[in-house]
C-alpha cells in the first residue's frame, strides 16, 4: 500500500504544501453512498484529557473533543487533503476579516469581527452566543485556578491583556465568585464588544497570524454560567454548556464521556462541522494499544481515543491494503526529551548546560524509529522546529554515527562536568508506545552511566499536573520526561512552537515550557520575530532561537513522527484534523 506522503517545505517566505495520492484511509464517504444519520460512535482509549475547560485544554485529544461542543470565531477545515486544513475559515464569525472588506484596519492593528446569526447556547431557554461571550472566553485565559498554557500568544499580541492578567493573578484561585467579580469588573482594553454581534480587537502591533490565534480552543466563547465554577474544576466538568453539534450529557472522571445531539445547533449556522451519529461514547481505562486495535478490527469499538496503531500491526495492515488504516503526516516533535532545569536533584545538575549537552549524545534514534513503526512513520529530528513548520532549517548540533547514539562521547563529556554520575526520575505515559520509548531511553542513558527511575503516569495527569506544575518541578518529582508537541496550527505558524515551549517569561502553572527553560537571548528572538516586518524576517529569528535552544541543550529532539490511525469497518466520512491528530467526530457516520 502506498503511504500517504505529505511534502511540506517551510521557506522563509512561507509554506507550500502538496499531498500525494492516498493509498488508504481516505474519505470513506465516497465509498459507501450518502451519509446516514443515527447510531452510537464507540471510542476507546487510555486516559482522560489534561483539561476539559477550553481555556486550559492543551492535548490533541482535548482539541478533538472541544470541537464537538465549543465554537470559536474562526477555525480550520477537517480534510484528508492537508493543504485544505491550513486556511483560516469563519466559524461563529460571519466572515474572515480583511483590509479589503474593512475588517482589518489599514495599520493592521484593529480587527472588527461580526458574528454569525443563529448560533445558540443549549441553555434553558436557549439564547444567542454574543460578542460578550467571546470576551468572557478571552478573560478566562488568565484565571489563577487553571490558567491557559496558550496565554502567552495573547499577552504578546492584544493590547491591555498583560495588565489585565497581572491583576487577575492576585485573585483567590479557589473562589469562583472572586474570579467572576474580577472578570466582570475589569476590561481588556484590546477586546471590545461593540454590541452583541460585533467584537473589536486592538493589537499592540500588526500580527499576521492573529486570525490563526482566534482558531484555537483557548478563545472559544464562554457562557455566563461558567462564572459559577472554578475553571476546569470538578463542578465545571460536570456542567459544560454547548454551542456546537454535540453536548456532553454524562462524564465520569477517568472513566467515560457520553455526548448526545445538541437540540439547538443548526447546520446552516456551522460551515465547519457536521452531525450524523446520535451519540458519541468515549470509554477510558484501556492502556494496551493491542487490545484497542483488536476491538477495532472485531467491530466492538470504532475509533481509538489516544492510541496509535500498534507497531506490530502496521506491516500486516499495509500488506493487506486495508482501507481502514492510514499514516497521516502531522509535522511535529513527538516525542522529545525535556530536562527539568528547576530540579534540585543531583545538586541541580540539569540546570547546567554542559550536563545537558553531554546527554544529547546518549540517544539511539534508530531504536525509537523501529518502536513506532519504522521509517515510513518517523524520521530522526535534531531541531526544535520540525520540518514542515515555519522557521525550520536543517541542522544537527550533536551528530552521532548512523543516528545510533555515542555513549562513549556522552560518558567522556559527562565525566568532564562536576556530575559524572546522575540518577534521574523519568515519568512516562502508560498509553501507546510511551513505555517502550521510556525503556529504550533508559537503556541509552545507562550506557552513558546514568541511572534512570521510570515512573508510570496517566496521560491526563502527566500533562495536567506532573510536568505542568512548577511545584512538581522544583520539588524534584521529575528530572526528564518525553512529551510530544503538535503545533497549534499549520501554515504561518512560526510562533506555535518556540513561544509556548521556550519563552521563560510565561513559565508558571499549566505552562508548556515544561522544563522551566529561560534564556533572555531566546526571549529576545521571540520578541524580534513577533515584531518582524514580514514572515521571511520572522523565520530568521525563529531559526536563531532554535539554534540557541539547541546550543543550550534545553531538550533532546527525538522524532518527527506521523500519526497512524485505524477505524472499524462501519465508520465512514473520515476527515482528518492534523492539530487534533484524529478524525473530526462531527463528520463521521456509520453504516449500521
């Protein structure tokens, strides 16, 4: 079976994307006639989301779930043609603003967005989604209880956001009334509801990617009822409100979700989503990808929630040309090894650049590639920015023979530091192949004279607490970890990697700068890129930041990995969402 190959070239002037013919896993709607409504889509997987609240949700699983019930001003299309998933499309906005239609001012600093009519909340009685709901959504990004990992995007872009957030940080994080009072009593000067149907944004400076920022789930509208709850707290999770095609009607933490049709959603008000199945049942707690795959092939489940296709099954599925199987390229860093620079363990060794540089030589990437499915699924990665993303430039600061690692050089360099012997705590996710990856890295580090203690962790807790809570970092709960990073958007996406992962000024609760890395030179390159006169100049600054981060050895890039995906025989209408690493649930339909 021919692999679906995505050729993405990130030049200084932007991105050009081409997609070859697909040998499997295409939009199966064309093979089974017109879409049918009804039935229950059965999804099975391992762990709960890191956060359910759109303000703080930051995993690919959460993105896919949020899309079913929470709408943003703009979005992107789900498609098996990668190029079609890149352009910004109107969602709740009536149109994409431009200078030509008067939506963007001549100086590029004012955006006027008019809302589509007919979009409603599933409240009793139903009521329209307004500009004030989007204002509330943006205000919630800086809540002290569960702050948004993406808030840095908006702090550096929207006028008045930084001062608003500084004040919000002082509010009692356990008191929903106090948080609601602050939100309702303080304005963000750059977010101005002109009336119920019009929202005006004022930017610090022109930002060519501002509309991309408004596609992210962080900026979803928030109903006034959310003021009653601690953001992303247990009570919030039991009381989500929908303006999308589905609504969460049952939730058992760590156990299951049930989504049913939202009765007030109207297809004519939503150009990005569909709605075919009556119910979506998500069952959690199954850590074995082999068991999940078996259920999909037997037809007792329809889709995997957070498990790629088991490596052992890939050769058979390709040999059989099974149309239910696909390899879809999502240019990403998945996984990478991050160092906790705030760990007090080993006398603070990981805060020292020479120690981190020595460990760069330990990794055998060829072994990791075999673990995830071979060269058709993954390629070795040596830069912070993966190929296919704005600002990428090929480089390899720490080469090893045949990508197999160089334990001798690792030991030599580590022996030249004040920390020749290290003992590292390594939490790993229990789903997918993460345990195998962790074990492989442990063996690599052992050859370098480093002892590693593996600690199993659920995916939701891993991202929701272990590596995103500064208290866990500074107490030495962990030393190294292997998260993955899929950019928040593709196309003009220079800031979607460097800024969230390495801007030291945004380190704090829920930050995706997991290791607490902070280099003023990198922070300066981020600022220079964000204020650059054009995307080509910005790309140069992103590349400069990439080189500095790798010189500092803040992480060890491991793999640029595609996503393997499979569905049961009754699933049709598959349309892929690269940023969610999965199919758009709202377009799927069932043959029986």
